[in-house]
C-alpha cells in the first residue's frame, strides 16, 4: 500500500508537469524579447538548468 503522501502527489503530477512547462515557456519568451537572435535550444537548456538549481536550493533548506 502506498503512503498517503505518494497518493496525493500522484494526483498532482500532471499539474506539476504543466507548471514546469509553463515556467520554461515563460522564461523562453522573456529571453526572446531581450535577445532577438536567441538560440532557443541553448536558452531552453539554460532555463532547465536554472530550474534544477532552484530545486536543489529548496531541497537544501531544512
């Protein structure tokens, strides 16, 4: 039997995926406004790394 926390997280997984996708799209648009010749693949990689770094910072807070 799964713990209640896992059951709850499973309910929100798709919403969390959508939120992350929205953040990547949001910052891609913002970067595109500032840099017209933006390399979208490179920008996306940088945004995803920034999100990973942010998650790591949040995890480090006890």
